[in-house]
C-alpha cells in the first residue's frame, strides 16, 4: 500500500506547504514527512498491514508559524486498510476552525 496526502488551506485557497505529517499503523510510527510547496506529501510506497492507520497533522504549529489563531492543535484522521495493494490518498481541507477529508484517488 502507498499512502499520500494533500493539504489545502481552505481560507486562503492555496496549498498548505510545510505541515509536518506522521503515519501510524495502530500505535507504531511507520512514516513521517512534510507537505511540499504544493501541499502534497507521499508518506510511503511500501506495503503495510491490514487494519487501522492514522495520519496526524501538526496543524497548530503550522498556523502558529503564520501568526494565525487556530482551534486544532493537530488533526488526526483514522482510516482502515482493507486492500493493502491499493494506493490510499487522504486529502485534508483545512481552515483554522474546521476541516474536512475524503478518500481521494
């Protein structure tokens, strides 16, 4: 399975570059990265186990670096892997007081 994400700043209408992201399988940290200039981060291309995974976005730090107030110190997206061979793209649409996500392609 490969896992990637794309973070968009919904208020400014542009990519959210520089957000630190961690990927966990259950409690084990399996990858980490930072969103690039386009707000994208490919966390792994390696196979991983079936089951529950989490993406943890350090959103509080990112907003603070921009001197913007935010309600979310971090955003945690928990998802289930049923097909390890498939690519899993998990976008995050972010604003200081709300967020949304979906399974991308």
